[in-house]
DNA sequence: ACGCTTCCCTAACAAGTGTTTGGTAGGTTA
DNA sequence: TAACCTACCAAACACTTGTTAGGGAAGCGT
């Protein structure tokens, strides 16, 4: 007797996306562990059990949310990296792209920031670890290229600089609200100005 | 009939501190909600119920951890602020002091970062909101003094700069490990160098 | 020897958790 | 009309959660 076919693999993902979006927002707001499937169902206007028609577990919702986000993120990053710009342009493009992703996937980014550290331990979320490696490689190599080309300072610890830039950008997801007074591009511009030139007045 | 006197208010806090330290580390590692009292008890070498001899709830452990941290943080900050240094020296001192606190209270800082946003909603943790207001005021006024004194750039959005500096510093708690190759002061020095002067090469 | 305090254990509790099972109203297809 | 699929509900399941009540062993003062 075959297991009853559930729609998660094949069927029209219209409703799925809706549910995933609301789930993502609840996850981001309350934290994954503090979010019960009943709360998600409430926000979606249905009962807890009904979620299991669309998904086969709470964890699989989380996985799909993060996977979708990372897929789009890397689509954007790869476009930038393949353009073979010079180091400074690459950094600017990566930062700008990052803020655009925060704009589009604010909930998923917030979830990623809060939970990824504990999730990478599970084999199910191994794709997070792989993404992190690619991420570090992309940023670190850009910084190193910049140092070699004498456009970035050589007197800084490279790994420290990497974490500095990375965190600086992505923590913004914790306070950023789409539709605020600054567009992602405007925020990126000011952040880049601070990161590249500093906040002190030049002599 | 009076409630049985528990030692949390009066007695020798030696054992309490030990238990709070291990609780803080488990909270920081697994997240508050994902941490069960049984896990904390495991790490402490005792059973779940025994914790309730020292504390009256899981939440009160969390509160005491955060309160202890914030008390020490403000002791340090107030010393800096009362010294009435010029804006740049104040900023440098605040950043350095922040990294020292991260060094001393790494677990508490990590917990604060992850959970404070959801905790401030509860009245029990109202002291977090008050601390945040003082915090913002201290940093923002330092930045504004710096702009007025023409040592910090005037062309930046002040609130954006504040969040930039704040996040830049405190996110470090997520990867910082005491006893690493860099001392808190050394990390502060490099961070300040980046924040003040930027990572780009000067002409 | 006695009482008292400190610190922990054993055993259970009620509430809440993710998940499953069977059912059903409404629309679509044959 | 009959068969079927979609999307949900109602009710329960086994388990985990924070917490409590009662007890007991060890140490200390008297």
C-alpha cells in the first residue's frame, strides 16, 4: 500500500508559498522553537493538523524556508561573482545585493541569523554549512584580491575584517523593515561609505 | 503558613553563581527555549527538580543572568561616560569596554542578542528596554558630539551610524571565544581602526 | 545525642508539544 | 450520477515540558 500522495513534491505551490511566508514571519518574530504549529495555523486561519496536508513536519517548513532563501541569495551572488569586477566593485556589488536580499527575505534572513548556528549540527541542514563555506570563500577572496591590488588596507587581520563586513551587513536584518525611509540601495550606499572610508573626518 | 524560605535572596551565592554560569552557557549554546531544565541539570551534575532549590523558575535564571551582565556593563560604561573624554576618546573607550564585557560575559551577551527582542515584550524583562534606551542615548550623544566637534563625518545618517557601530561591536559575541589569539583590547583596536578609518586604502 | 540547615533525589503533576488518523464539504472530471 | 481530488476539520496520540511535594543524607552547632 503506497503512502498517500501529499502535494509537497509535485502540486501547485501557490498555497504552500503563502503558508511558508506566514510561517517564516512567525518563526522570525517568535523564534523557531518558541513557535508552535498551532500558532502558525492560527496566523494562517486554519487548525494545526491541517498544516500536515501541505508539509510533513514543522522542521521541513523551516528547511524549505531557508533553502528558498539561500537559492535566491546565491543566484544573486553568483551573478556578481561571475561578472569579474575589480575587488572594490565586487565588494560594493555584494553588499548591495545583500541588502536587496534582506529586503526581499527579511524573515528568512532573521531566522537564518538566529537558528543557523544550532541547525548546522543536524545533517538535515548540512546545506547551511556548505553555504557558509562558499560565503566565506567569496568574501575572503574578494578582500584578499583587494589587498593584493592595494585598494584595501594590508595592515588588518583578514579574517577579522571578513567577520566585520559580514556581520555589519547581515545584522541589519534584525532592525530593517521593508518600506522604511531608506531603500536597500540607499542603506547599502551609506554602509559602504562607512566600511570603506570610516566614520572619522579625513584630514 | 509562610512559604518555605529559599536561599535565592539571602544565602551564600557561591553555588548559585556556578549554576547560573552553566545555565548561561547552555542557554547561549542551544537557545533559551530549546534549553530544558533537565539539560541544565545534566550539565550541573544534578536532577531537574534540584534546580528549584536554588531558583524558583527557569525564567528567573534567565533574568538573573541578564541582570548581572547589564549591571556590570553599566558599571563599566558609566565609568567611561563620567570621565568626560572628548568624543573620539569616548567612542574608543566604549568600544574597548564593550569587548571587555564580551570577553567576561560572552554567554550572557549571546543570550541577550538572541532573546532580548522577544523578552522586552514581557514586563518582567522591562529592565532590558530601559537599558536599551540608556544605551542608545549614550552612543548617539557621543556620535553627535563628535559630529559637532568635526571629528566624525556629518554626511551620514546618525541613527544608521549608531546601529552600524553598535551591531559591529556586539555581534562579535557570536564568534568570539575567550582565550583566542586576540585579546579583547587587540580586537577593539582593529575594530576601531576599521570603523574610524575604513578598510579602503587612503590616497 | 539532638535539632537544624543545606543540598539534593525520587516521583509525580498538568499543560503543552508535534503529529496522525479518519472524516467531510465542495469542486472537477468522466 | 459516480468517482475522485483538494483542502481542511475534529479528535485524539505519545511525548516532553516546567514545576512541585515529600523525603533523606551529610554536616554543624549545642
